[in-house]
């Protein structure tokens, strides 16, 4: 499978500020990356599908102006949480897949805490 | 709407026994089903994929069954070890480079 690096692994920010999370595919050119959010003891919820060179596709209920996704190259997608609020505190994870019948490779996740 | 159910209660078993986890789904006809392991504070790790036309899949001590009539998958870990303690997630996919839908996971605790 692919190797995915996600950074930072944790971040604490003040309410109203913006935070950028990076997801890198180290050994695979990913035209598509997926961004998930996970609250404690809950399932992973897909936020958006990041497409290289084009706009991301957001899931219903996810504010695209708040969660900015940029997929400028085949190896890097970024998620920026703008004007963060305490309710945005969560575990954010990116993933890629190398093939239709292959599993998805996930990053190690980013724990965001907004204070 | 599509729904995936995994036992929310933790499964506690003795080392050496077989752990069996259940994944049920409704309002969906997946092309495949996947199982992942997730440790606290980490991203999920892919374990197995089983296609809709497959009944059973094995990988080392792991075995997955898929019954599309019952809309259920069973995940077995034989000769369980304390190192197998983690949360196990099932996920359904329609095929292609498309999104996965995840269950909430079942926490497995293997006691020595």
C-alpha cells in the first residue's frame, strides 16, 4: 500500500485562529485524497474528497468555507480549519488508496484542540 | 439512509481464544467490505477486503465472512493475543475511487 505522512500530529490553537494540516503521499501519486473527522468513540466521518488540480468535493453538512482543502500536487493535500471554534476540536485524518480493490492507507491523524 | 452497526460494547476475551466481531448494515449494497484496526490516537490500518461475490477471506490469524443476504460480516481473530487489543472498524464501499462508510467500531480487549 501507499505511505502517507500527516503533520502535525497534534495542535492546540486559540479560538478564531486558523490551522493548516498537511497530508503527504510519500511513495504514490495520489490524484485523490480523502479527509475524515473522528469524534471520541464515534466513527470516521468523511468530510471531503480532495482532487488534484481541482476543487474538493465536500460532504453534506461540511462548510467548505470553513474547511479549506487544497490539493496542489499529486503528493500533497492540505486542510485548513479557518476561524476555529472549540466545537471544531476533533481528530482529523487523511487517506489515499492505490487501487479500486486495495485498502485505504490513512495518515497518523491530527488531534486539534481549540481553546 | 445507509447505516452500519457494530457492537458498541467492548469485547473482552481471554488470550488464545477466538474473537468474533460483527458488522451489520442496512439500506446499502456494497461492492466490498473492509476491516481496519485502529489504536488510540492513531489512524486506522487496513486489514482485509472482501468483495460482494466472496464468502470468506483469510489472512494469517484473521478471517472475514461476508453474507450479502443477511447484510452482515463477521471478523474473526484466532489464537488472540493481548497485542490484538484495539478498536476494529468495518467499512463499506461502492467500488472505484469512492468514499468509504465506516462503522463506529468495536473495542477488543484480550486479557492474558
